[in-house]
C-alpha cells in the first residue's frame, strides 16, 4: 500500500470513529438515580430512585407509583418486595398517557390470582381473570394508579407497595389498551 492509501484509510477510520461517538453521545439520555423525575424535574418524595425516561432501559426499587412516572413508550416487569403472604409480580405497558398493568399473585397456599388494569386517560378498567365482570372508574388527578381492587382480588398491592422494576423501551401495541369485550364493566 502506498503512503497516500494508508493516510486515506486512517482519515476514513477517524471520521467513522468520531461519527459513531457523536451519534452515541447525542442519543444518550440521563437516568436519574437521585429520586428526581427527569421528565418533569419534580423530586420524588418517596426517596426511591426514579426509573427515568423510557428511551433507555432502567432498573430500580421504590414505590409502585414511581414505575408509572416515565415518559414515552415502555414496558416494565415488576416484583413486589416484602410480601409475606405470597408473591406478586406484574407487567406494565405504557404509551401516550395510557397504561396497562397485569398483576399475578400467588398466595402462600398456592392460589393464583391475575388482576388486570387498563387506564386510557379518562377511565380505569379493572378485572380479574376468570370473572365476567369488572369495574370502570373515572380517572381524576387524585386517582391512584392501582384503583380500588374488586372484591376477591386476592392481591394486596397499592401505589405505595415496594417493588423492583426493570423497564425497557416498547413498540406500542394498541390492542394492549382495549378492555376485553367478554367482560361487563360496572361503573365504580
């Protein structure tokens, strides 16, 4: 190879390296670990680490409601901590102000209950797998993320429940936010 070809190869490699660095650093979004919601700048008074924005995968521990403070399209797996009565886990899907949460609780005796919640921005639809009725409640600014659970839910989880989460960006599946037509929703 001639000196000219070597020089051209070095320049091309340098340009590619700089371009890669620039694109990676430009798209990197900070994730708060200080308890401040970086989407709003509001401190999280629960003292939990905030899951940050959904453009990057995040993991954390804190109050359940903290996992709902992200912006963007994301999905999170949740595990309730310190539940002496069994195990509760769940999955959250979120997009454009809508959320779906599917909880699965297993009691110490092995009984499994699945609770589902869809929030479409105006109403929260709550139902238990295997039942034909659920509740529909209006969402207000004071509404909890986990509404009052139907009778027999068998899941003792609230907005303040301590959970760990693992969140990732998600390509929206609008079907996740459609309440099932097989359930009759009663105004709650």
